[in-house]
């Protein structure tokens, strides 16, 4: 290498060093406050995208909101006759500006929510398997000025006031903020509202080995059938939220035309649980929701540890880090599902929405951080003439706050308007009257009959007293109508404890085994068997009559042979005597 080449390389390296030195000196001249401002701006951009804020988009649109997208069958009579007259779902939804993020909205609903102040009237309802749930009522007739309601009225048998049945979401009960918003605003319109709490929630202990899950429709079916029989002239409407919406849609698909529900609304249903399971474990923000919901499920299991320890894997429940883990160690074992995926497939409402035979309004948010838009069954909703799907660009999960103070929830207004229009239209579903043999009303007094209330040390309400076996809701409906005032959860539990009636054991001597008594017992047992058979199979009475004739024919034939044989002997003896 020549001397000139060496000098040029050394000069270039010195120039590079001088450039970096100059750059470093220039950066040192920039004030520290400018660096902090840049870092703050970078942090805001990251948080803005991470929490999916849309304030800038709303600002550029002049805070006009986004239009609601409606999906329905082109020949749907429900849309033409009902939804087309609803102004709210044909308008625009604007999020509260300072809650312009689905995650902020959802968190605000959970931690604050600004629920209205009122008190429920509690009814303990005994299920056919021995379980117990709480039905919390707010009567429309108690509405008055101000924001405080006192539910102290009863419903008469012939009352025609509509009844709205509310099914809460996962680990939620009647005390949840969004439930109170819905109940309060619906009752303000003059309707009677009842919240059907899930098993083990609402301060009521588990009294059987059956727990609710995302596809458990038996409790909703029993409650709806009971209310329909108890108040036959009052039209029933059902509203499900989140998991409660999944249960409601699945129930409607299972029942078809047989349901007594006149109309329904499903808010933020998960639709496909398998897709939802994949979605909630995909991103970091969704994993936070997964963990939060798992903690709620673990707290629920902790309330009922004795039964979960016996029926499920308690150690696995305590170590669960996700909803899927909890379902694997608890739900599948209690519900007798082979795998978690089997449970998710069997309990997804997306496979049942095509069989819904009553007017159904579904509301979902496209930015729902819990129930993904990927699971929405667009084609199934469009193919069913009874279903109208309303989707908004924003809203979070069950939030949909609106107004500058976030005092109202958009979906509550939309549902109330829809149900009001449906109630005044000829499109309400009316179940055809089917005579069900074997159903009868109990004429005995319900005094000294359960359930009574017993409050344990952990604050749970349990039913004690004289247990009764019942084959149908109607047959024992009188024992299900004990009402307990529920101001707040603590006051309700205290009042239940003080109002509890002591259980007195009664003994009676068995009657003597006379032939008449044995005959009556035999007749009663046969009648009971026939009643159970008719209720379970719901077949025609002709089949039962055929079975009765076949089974009793030997006895009837022997009796006829004896009677006619005796008469024939008398005739023959008289003839021979004349001869």
C-alpha cells in the first residue's frame, strides 16, 4: 500500500469520528424536556394502538358516530314489521369521547358503570333436580319520580303487563352494573322485570350436583315455563347478555315454536365458543381478559368448594391460568363432556340460531375485546327470517356508553325500543296451546313447605325445610313463590336470616293396610307413572290409552268372563228347568 492510500484511509476514519462526535455534541445541545416530550408522544402512540383508541377518528368525523349495520333476510317480516320502525338501530352510535376505546369502556363498566339505585324483590325458585336459583324482580308499577325504586308489589294471576326475563353473563348476577341499567330502564317503561340468576350466584348456595355452563339451558327452560304458567296472560320477553345471550339463543333454537317467549334480544353473545377460545389467547390484551375471567371463575368455585372438590379436580381449578384450564378441570368433569373442544362445540349458539322461530334481535360490537367478530354467524342470521343482527363499529363488551357523562348505554335503549315496538305489533310469537296430560295444580297449603332460608357463615343463602319431590314445574309451583326483599346483597342476606322460619319435623302414623287402601295406592302409583310418561314423551293420549288397555286387558277379560259366564249358567239352568 502506498503512502497516499494510507493517508486517505486515515483521513476518512478521522472524518467519520468527527461526524459522530459532532452528532453527539448536537444531541447534547437538545434540551432534556424535548426528549421527555418525544418519549411521551411515543408512549401515547403505543398506548393508543394497544388499547385501540379511536378518538382521532371520531374527531375527524365531527363526533357524528358510526352507522349501525343491520343484517337480515330480505323477506323478513320481523324487519319489515318491527325493526324498520325502530329509530335507534337505524341511527348512529357515538361513543362517550373520553371512553373512546373498547378496553376502556369495558373496564369502566366493570369498575364503575354508574348503575341506578333501586331494590329488588327476591324469589327463591326450586328447580326440578333440587337446585335453587334466585329470581330478582323489579315491578313496573313501582316506577315513580326520581331514581329510587322499591319493589314491594306482587303480580296478580290475570296481570297482562309484559314480563322481561334477563339472563346475565358469566359470573354476573342481578347486582352487575349493566344488568341494573337494563332492569331499571325496562321497568321505567311499565314492564315487570325478573333477573334469572345463575346457580350459585346472587348469594344463593348450590343445593344439587348440577352447575351452570355456557350451554346449560335447563334452568332458563324451567323458569320460562313456570312464569308462563304462573302468569298466562302476561307476554314474556327474554334478554340475554354475553354467556346469557349464548344460553338464550341456544334455548330458542332447541325449543323452536314450542317456546312461550314472545320475543327476545341477545346482547354480545360469543356465538362460537371454540373460535372465542382461540381468540382470547391470541394477543396480550386478550390474555389479560382471559386471566381476569379465570379469576372470576375461581372465585365462583371457591364459594362452592365442597361440591367442586368432590365432583371436579380442585387442585387443577386452583392452578388454572385460563378459561380453558378451568373448563378442563371443572366444567367438563361436572358436565360430563369428553374434552374442552367437545364442550365448546356442543354449547355454541351459532349452530342453533338457524332454528330460532321467534323474533330475535342480536346486537354485537365489531371491536368487542372478549367476543370476537370472527365468530358472528353472518350467513345463518341472514338466512333466518326471524333474526335481525345489528352491529356497531365500537362499543366494547356490553358497554356501549353514550353521552358526555356516560350516564346511558346505547344497547339498553335499542333493546327497549325494539321490545316496545314488538309488543305493540302483531308479530309477537304466541305458542299454540297444547294440552299436557298429567299436569295439575296443587291445592294444598304451602305453609310448612320449603324452601326456608338459612344463612351460613360465609354469607350464602341455602334452602332448608321439608323437601318435596316434583315431576313438573307447575305441579309444585306454589313452593317456588316465596319472596324475600333484597335491598342490597348484605341487607338481603341479613333479612333472610331474621325472617327464616324454623323447620319443625312432623311424624304421622301410617294407615292400616286395608284392601281399599292398597287399591288406592295401586291406582295412585299407576296414575303417577302414566303422568310421568306423558310429561316426558309428550305423546298423544291415544298411546297411553293403548298401553292402558293392553296392560289391563287380562284383568278386564277375566272380569268379563266371570260375569258373562255366570249369566250363561243362569240362562242354561232356567232353560233346563222349564223343560
